[in-house]
C-alpha cells in the first residue's frame, strides 16, 4: 500500500468516526427537542436547539463532502488516474497532493 493510500484510508476512517459522532449528537438534539416540546421562536432553549441543529448539520455536510472527496481519490488510485489533473490531464504537483491528497485538479486549473 502506498503512503498516499494509507493517508487517505486514515482520513476516511477519521471522517467516518466524525460522521458517526456528529450523527450521535444530532440524535441527542432531536430527542432532546422532542421531549422538551419547545417553541423555537420564543423559547430561548428552542433557539439554542435550533442553533445546535444548524451547527451539527453544517459539520455533517462538510464531513460528508470530505468523505466523498476521499472515496473519489481512493477510486482514482485504483483506476490509476490519481494525481492527474481532471481538466488538463497533466500531473498534479507533488506539493499540492501533499497538502491536499484529494485534489482533482492541478494548481494552475484550480486557480483558473
Ligand atoms: Zn490542470
């Protein structure tokens, strides 16, 4: 297994754990609000729950996006297209892959 593959798999595991933990938080908030029967508009606790929900939802969305990027990078590793720019089909710089192992485009295309 290559270094980058190991790193991507470790990242994927960490992201899956994060998603599981965020989903647990989410369930807690949902259960809490169901039992509390709060009015989101006027109850200060309702506002906190709404805020918590929004925060967890945003973190979950980010984590899922991240997971999709990682899965995609792993698929490209298997296909042999990893490290090749999606747009110009030139190799992506090593430094860029080091900083962003899930990069799909070279620095030139990414900044274009
Ligand atoms: Zn490119």
